[in-house]
C-alpha cells in the first residue's frame, strides 16, 4: 500500500472573525516535505463499520428524562377545584332531599287508608242500630277514627312545610 500524498509539515493562517460565523477562510498556507506515492508504514485498509444503531439524543446520553407536558385533563384531575366540590355538595344535598321527600311521601295515607276510613265509618252507621251500647261503642270508634284522620292531616301539612324548606329556599 502507498500514500497518494504525504506532507511533512503544514502551516496556515485562518481568518478568526469568519470562523466565528462558521466560515473557514484560509488567508495563507505553507506545506513542507510534500511527497507522492510513498510506501505506508501501517495498513490503510478501511475497516467495515459496525451495524448502525439508533443515535442517542443528547438527553439520552446525559441520562436526562424527557420533558413531558401534562394534558389539561391530567392537570385538572390533580387539582382540588372549589367549583367541583360545590357541585358535588349540591348534588348530595339534592339526593338527600329527594330521599327524605320519598320517605315522607311513603308515610302519607294512600287510597287503601282512605278506603279503610270509609269502611269503618259505614260500620259506625250500622253500630247505631244496636241500641245504646252500640251507639256508645260507635262513639269511641268515631273518636279513634277522627284522631287517626287528624294525625294524617298533620303529617300531610308537615310534608308540605318540609317541601317548602327543602325545595324553595
């Protein structure tokens, strides 16, 4: 193997200002000991390059984790927003009010209870035909029916007041 060109010494002057601007301007150059086709002391054979692997970024070389910008959804999930808390508390209050309303409605007299009152009142009319004892027994039953009806009326009025308090603030 031989060298195409062999240079003993090289001297040059470079323009420094242009070098800062990424331009190489050689103002003067001197070569000493130039020889052609000289024998080589070591082999100049080109070694086959290793398989190309993916180039590492500067962050990977320095082992710096990549910068991940979170999405708006991720940011909001981490925050304790007052508006969300307020909405949740209002929803809980509405649910509790609805449950309370449903339980109060369930406690009110229904059609079966009214029919029971009618049946018992009809029974009182027939009790008056049984003489003085029938009339006295019917009077006690009438007082009992009146108390039950008054309790039901009071329950209805209490539910009406609760309705105004819960839903019409």
